[in-house]
C-alpha cells in the first residue's frame, strides 16, 4: 500500500507510469499549489517501491508493506504502528 502527501506531490506522473499494477492515478482535486496530485486506487499495490524510487519529491510517497514476521506494517525499512 502507498500513502501520498498531497502537499509534496507536484503531479509529474512518473509514479503513475512506473507502477507495475497501475494502481496510481492523478486526482481530480488540486492541492494548494494548484497541482493534480497522485492518489492510490485503494487496492492492488504490491509494495514494490518503484513509485517511491522514481518520485523526484522527497516525502511525497510512502510505501507501506505488510510485515509477515510480525503484525503491523513496515514503512520503507522501519516499523510503523498499525
């Protein structure tokens, strides 16, 4: 699963093109800068992290993966409360 920060996203679309399962789209709403931002469809994300890697804006995309060894989620290398 991914989480996008609409305050950081500039709507470049690189994550949309790079997403293998194609679960990211541009929202219809504009952020406070006037950009249509990336949004997650809500299901189908594999947690591969490609969107995170291609995004030029630090902090715009956070990838959350289900931690199989423990309950909860893992946020790009560190544990996050579920």
